[in-house]
C-alpha cells in the first residue's frame, strides 16, 4: 500500500490551548503523541513540567497552558504532545487537543498585534486565517530559552531519567 505523502499546501499543525487556536510549522513537528510518563526536573522554568524518555532521548515537556498564563488542566483523551525540533533537540509541547493540519493558502503570516511582553513569552510568529477565525502561529525557535540551559547542564540528551513519575495529573 503506498504511503500518503505530505501535501505541501498543508504547512501548519493546529491545536488548542484553552479556547485559543494555535499552530506550529509542520516542518518542525517530529510526532504527535499521547502523553508519556514525566519525571520531575528540579529548578526548571515554571512551564517545564519535567522530562520524558521519548524514543531513547530525554526531552523537556512544556505545558503550553502554563507558558501562556493559564491554569494547568487535567489530562483528557484529547490531550496530546506535539514533539518539535528546536536547535537540534526535541521538546514535547502539551496541548489540550490537536485540531487539524492545514495551510495558509499561500498567504503570508500577518504580524501579531503588539500587546506587551506576552507575545514574546508565547513566541507568536504571526497570525493566519483558518476556518472562521484567526490562528496564532508559534515560532518554535523562541523555545530555545528553555532548551539551552537544560542542554548545557546535561539534563536533556540521549539517556533516560533514573526515576520516572506517573503522568502529570491536573490540580
């Protein structure tokens, strides 16, 4: 059976965090996965809920709800991890639900409105039209601020954490 090829017109993976729709470039997405076991990581940034053994590599797990200033939510059937590549390392983004794979129809991303420091923290690269509304497209390169200190300290890499905790539960 022939394998389905990626449609180049569909260049974004859409997902929900709270009630807001976001997307990341499909070229940065390694996999969409169900949540794995998370090990606590002391002294990590608040949005890094721990690390996980992802296919033999220790990857940081970032809860986008916390990164975007929302309260953590309990895991549901729809909760997914979007594993992305950033600066040669993998990072798992916890999202409330993956919506679809879509394209911009050839249109360029529009700049996000300047709303203070929040856009920088979120890493919004721009805004695209999708369906009946707007989608905030994340610039995964802006997640380097999380990865660089962890990689330098040896907390992420090719070996699994020695003690794993059960998957994160809600508050």
